[in-house]
């Protein structure tokens, strides 16, 4: 039992962070409020004064006035290496500069220093801890944090490191769609196979689970690390910029503050268009015309145009679901229920396309803002209750090995049930230098953006002459990897050396 009996579930979202606590006396969950009486807090940190960072709602307000020192969208960069292809592709989309610090940790440049994104994550989590203490009048340390299902080992480690820095003890991580399913299945004692469609602010995951009583058995999962509401906002913003260029001969993209105001206007318009057919966007003073007069942007956006602009993004999400179903052998008639989580899933086009692709209207009654935090809290509580939820999970990102000859071998394919054991077999060899194999994780284990998990070395004196041997690998539920060398005469544990990003 945790020290004072309270446990916390945290949804560390790209755009918003939410937390739900369970206490020993209170039978129900308590949603932690984060100022402005909101159950969520923007995952935004203002570093305008680097010694006094501001987190949450006030920081979000500062996006408009100080875009170069207000850090948002950082979750998509957690656990990534500064020289990765991912960073090269996406860094230009942010007003602040993104680069590695002296020890190779990726972060945002503020003044003349790099603030690592893992530190930014720690500031957000620290704020959650402070809010929780303030609301419950006690300190809470034990937590379950939800992460995107497709997060790899390095991304998960970064979240755990950030939590430790914020004074939190991570009992375990849980995948976001699984947490949403837990919130859905809470006390329902259902028996059903569900698909969770989770399109949030920055990331997308689809997961199929089977629920039997209180057992949540994940069967398949697939996701994308750069697909979410922010991309929808940008698609609208790009349309507004094009309009300003054509009509007013002004390029707002050159001015970070104006671009940020357009992005905010785009986001509000997008939300309004989930409930209305048409919205008038108005952004005053976006620049000067040729006569030196100040120009206001006025643009009428209707739902049809919004859908045209963002259809390619929706199709990427639907395509990911279809691929996951194909890969795992499920068909739409195998699904009893489709549930949505994540704010961007509320868009009518998304709901329509889910219904077309899966043959049933999704269940839309989960509270999109807090369901993931609630599911994480349910799981945290179940660590302490023997009759609590039981979670059986799968590996979301495959793990493979590069063998001494240079060829790659898939060792743990996507959707392998966890925990799992596999062995790599070697024919008898008498190599004087021993044998080394590299272990990697990535959607395509031969692709350059794969992540290196480490190297296993078997020294030459251990190699049996002319006889087969095995390297056995155990992968735990928390993605901890353990390795052993096994021959007919001995079994020796191996150390995974030099883990880091490739
Ligand atoms: N009614 C709505 N219609 C369309 N989009 C919406 C609506 N409500 C919220 N959104 C969008 O949902 C996104 C935020 O969703 P959510 O809070 O689930 O994301 P997150 O948890 O921060 O991110 P992630 O889970 O991807 O890390 C924002 O882009 C927001 O604009
Ligand atoms: Mg989310």
C-alpha cells in the first residue's frame, strides 16, 4: 500500500495533461483540477524566465506573446535522438529551436542554453504533483502514467525519468488506448472485443482488446507518433496563410507571433466546426498592406472545406486501423464495440469514416478529457487490490537483431503478447573475437530511424567449438529486456551494453 493510500493516474498529453486520484476512504475517483476549474492543464511550459518556469494555463496564454520561449508539442520529441530523421523532418514546424545539448539530449533552445524535453516533461509532472497535493492536502507519490501505445523503449524511459525528477514513483506505465478501455469497462463486467480509436492532440493509436470480467487482454495495437489535432490546426493555418498571401500580399508565416495567432484561431474554428456548419474566422492586425494600413484577416470556413483540408490526415488514421486489422487477422464483424478517445476523434468526419470503415457507429460517451487519466488511476488502484483489473498487453513496436554477418532478424514481432521469450540460434563457430549482436526497436527494424536497445557480446572463450548455441531473450511487460547465453554445458546471463538511439 502506498504511504497514505492515495494513488494517481496521469494522462501526460501532447496538448493537455490530466490526473485522477483514488483514495482509500473515497470510493470514487477524484479528478484533479488545474486552475480555471478545469480537469486538464495545457502541457505547455513558458521558459521566458528560465529560473521561474510557468506551467499550464498561464503558459498557454504566453504562446501568443512569447512563442520563442513557450515550449509545447514536446511530447512528440521525448526519447528521440537529436540526429534522428524524425527530428530533421519536424523541427522546422516549431517557433522555438530544437537541438541536442552537450550530453546529446534533445531539447528546446532558450536564450543560450538547451532545455532538454525530458526536463520540460518533469516540470509538467511536478506541476501535477503540486496541484494534487494542494487539492488533497497531502502529498501523493505513487502513480501510473499513460503513454501512447506505439512509444518505444527510449520514449517510455524518458517518461519514467521525468516522473522521478518530479518526485513521483511510477508503479507502471499503461498504454493510452488501454487506459481508455479500462475507463470504459470500469465496473461493467462486460464480455466483449473492443477497438479503441485514440486520436489526441499529437499522437494516434488504435488498439483491439478483449474484455472478460476484469481482464483486459490487448490483442493488437498500432499507431503514429506525429498525427493529431495539432496537424489539423496546421492544415487550416496553412490555408489561412495562403489566403493572406493571395488577397493581402502579406506572409504571416514570417512573423512567429502572427503565425501563432493564426494557429490559435485555426484550432478554435476547428472545434466550432464539430458542432456548427460554418464559422467566421477573424484575426485582427496581421500586418500592413502596401499603403501602410493595418490588415485584419477575415475568412469564412465551412465544414466542407475543413474536411477537404484535413481528409488526408483522417485517412492516415483510418489506414493505420485497417493495417492493424489486416496484420492481426481481425475483421470488422469480430468487433462488438468501437470506442473513441482523444479530443480530435470528436470531429464529425472522423466519426463518419470510422463508421464507414468498421461498419458501426463508435461509442462516444467517454469523457475525452479525463478518460485516459481515469483508466490509469483504475490501474494504479488495481496494483493494490487483488480483485482489480488484470492487464495483458502486447508489444507495439517490433524488436529485431543485427547478426554478426550484418543481416537483420525480426525477434519479437509487433503484437507479441507480453511477457515473451525468444531465442536466436547460432551454428557452431570458432570465432576468435567472439560474437556480437545488436538489438534494435522500430516499425521497420532495418530502417535508419530504428532505436538501438544495446549490444550483446559473447566472448570467444564461451563459444562451444563446432556446437550449436542460443542467445535467449526475455521481454517483460514493462519492456525490460534480459538476455542469456545457452550452450549444452552452460547458461550465462549477458549484459545489454551501450543502449541509446541509433
Ligand atoms: N470538439 C472537438 N472537435 C475537434 N477537435 C477537438 C475537439 N475538442 C478537442 N479537440 C482537439 O483535440 C486535441 C486535444 O485532444 P487530447 O486532449 O485528447 O490530446 P492530448 O491527450 O493532449 O494528446 P495525445 O494523447 O495525442 O498526446 C486538440 O487538438 C483539440 O483541438
Ligand atoms: Mg491523449
